[in-house]
């Protein structure tokens, strides 16, 4: 399936505040149109047709043939782009292949990737006699409803669309599954001097041919500066994974997301952030060795925060890779080892005892168990292990990595290093055995 992206308009409202061709305006490290291309690539689409108008040369020069995004891009220019977006959409007729289904969307609409995935999946079952439109019934969550295209619907069928509708129960999200009937309807509307995409869609709606797919994730039409800032919030919110531990939810993400927002506008890569996190952990370990537990604790927590940043940047800028995940996991284990060894050194230097050896050995053995069990669960079942869902009462134990480093921070600040190591040794093994018992019933 191919995707058609409309990028012909001028975008005057946003250009008043951001002096850049609208499709190429940077949003957290990627241009608006790049975000659409990469989001749709996540849905398995690798062939794109971009309809240009006002900024033909700028867009073509910026995106090239698509190879740098691992996709293929074909360009169609609409010299009559000022007439309306329906004329731009109709221009795809030149590239249309008989009996083809295609995704049609706008360069300035931003979606949670999961919303696009669910839409593309639903599109596979739509017949060639109909079109599918993404719609949102969560009217209280829609940004700038007044400027949105409203939909009057019955069940999952659109009856009428328009910006000035008085009776409506959903809004148009700006992504379609198109077929030949959509192109025919657009040509019919244009022949009557009705040049907007909505005009063609309404012809089909009057025939009961516009089916609706109601999305449950956030999206936005980036029309002005306020919408641009709202898009930033939506994208940052989408970075929060369901598998987050309690400390990450409450504390770490409140610190890591602003860092990610700042770093997204630079060329810093996720793997570079992972390395910095390791060096911060090494600095934490050295601080403990030098009998500076307060500093060691603070640096351990900073390492924990940065451990979230690398993943956030990877998801935000579509830089996720299998090697990146492996690199992060291995360096996290090294970081944990260094910090615990530094704490053990401090404890041992204050009173040589075999207790230090046994407690530290138990802590070091227990630290990787949380990650190991989650990885093995994923290998066996193909599912992500979500502690918040599967751990029962154990989910309140701060034994995931974010929780462990938070305990180390508190232990360092309060200068309770021996108690901290004992707590880590006990709780990590308690969680591991608790999970083994739970998973025996689940697998």
C-alpha cells in the first residue's frame, strides 16, 4: 500500500510565527512531513507520493528520493494548489494504479503512531467501493474543535462533513483510506467548482460510502503556534511506555522529558546518551569510593534519569534499533555493577567484614534478575512484561532499575550505605522468586 501526503498549501497561520516552509517546520528534531513519513513507515508503508504546490523545490530538495528514510518518494506537482486541497488530492490520479488502495493524509497532521497503526490495520478490510476516514469522538480531547472538520455520523458511517455543521458527534482526523471512488468523487466535485477534499468526501457520504474508524490516541492538526506547542506535548506524552516502574512514572519522566525535548533539537544520538549515563554511574561509584555518599546517591539518580532519555530520543526521532536496545541493556548492567561495587568499597573500608562480601554478592546477583525475567518472558511468549499489570503486590516494591537507583540515592543522601545494600539484596531476590511463582501460572 502506498501513502499520499498533501504538502501543497502555504500554511500562512503558522508561518506568521515560524519563518519556514510549513511542511519543513521542525518539531522536536524532525520536520512535520518527516514525522508523517516515518510514522507511516512504522506501519509498514515504504512507498510515498507527495503532492507539492507552494514549496515544490524546497520539499523535493529536503526529502530527496526518500532513501535516507529507507522509503521511496515520488513527487506530483499541483500548479493549482491555491484552489483547494481537493485539487491536490485529485492530482494523484496521474499516479493511481487500477484497483489500488492508498493512505491519504496531510503533511501538517501529527499522530500518535499507534493511532496510525490501528487505522492501517482497519483499512485492509475496506472494500474498493468505500473509503475509510479516521475520526475522533472524544470531542473534549480534540484540539481546537471549532476549526476542525465536523462529522455527523450514524454508527460507523459518515452522513455529512463540514466545518460549520451544527449537529455533529465526531471530527475528521485528516487520514483516509482512499480508493478509485474517492478520486472519482473529487473529480465530480471539481467539475462543479467545489475544490475542497471535504466536497468530494461528502458526495460519497451521501451514498453511504464513507466508513469511520474511531481512534483512541491523540492527534493534532498543526495550524498555528498554539497547535505547534500542543503537538510537542502530544509527542512527549506518547513516549511514556506502559512498562515504566513506579519511580519512573512519578519522578524520572518529569525530569527526562524536558531533557529529551532539549536534546531532540541536536544531533545527539540515543547511544551517546547511553554512554553518558554509564559515565555518570561511574562517577557515582567513584564518589562512594571517596566517601562522598551524598554525591554518589545524586549521581546514581541522574544516571537513572538519563537511562530514560536515550529511549525517549530513540522513539521520538525514530532511531530505535535492535543494537541500540542491546547496547542500552548491557551498559545498564555495567552501571549497576559499578555503583554497587563503589558502595561495597565504602562499607568495607569503614569496617572490614565478610558480611560486606556476602551482602554485596547477593545484591549483585539480584540486580539483573528483573531485566532477565522480563527478557525471558518476552522470548517465551512474544509479549512485553508489564510489571504494573503482572506483579501483583510486588509492583509496589521499588526493585525495577528505576526503583533500585532511587533507593541508592536515598541511601547515599542519608549515609545508610550498608542498609541500602541489604535492602537491595533482599528485595531483588524477593521480586525474582515472586515473579517465578506468578509466571508458573501465567505461562
